[in-house]
C-alpha cells in the first residue's frame, strides 16, 4: 500500500466514523482536563483558526467522545480509543 493509499484510507475511515479525532488537553474553569473530540470535518478550517486564538469551545467543532479532569486519560480509555477508533493517544512530555 502506498503512502497516498494509506492517507486516503485513513481519511475515508475518519469520514465513515463521523470525523477526525483529536486529543486535546486544556484548562476548563482553571483545572487541567483532557478531551477526545470527533471533529466535524466541515468545521476543520474554523477549528484550525480557533486554535490560534487559544480560547475556544471545542464543543462547537464536533462531538466529545470521552473527557475528564486531569492531565492524561487512564489506560482503559487509551485502550478503548485505540480499539474502538484506531486512535493512538499521543504521549505527553513531562
């Protein structure tokens, strides 16, 4: 499979599942939290512009799949996202 075929397959899979998934760490009400957002692909450009402002309501750009307070999701959620969505949660630097 060529790189172009892999990219096309990945994009097709994301579209079939309703959008591209993003892992987001942010502060809400002054407390660190994390989110898995299924991004509405039609709002991708708006989302990318909003990222530059550093203040946004991520709920305006898609559907939250999982979220909680803290700096990183627990292992069962990381596994769930990998098994259910094929999403590899990025590790965070200390």
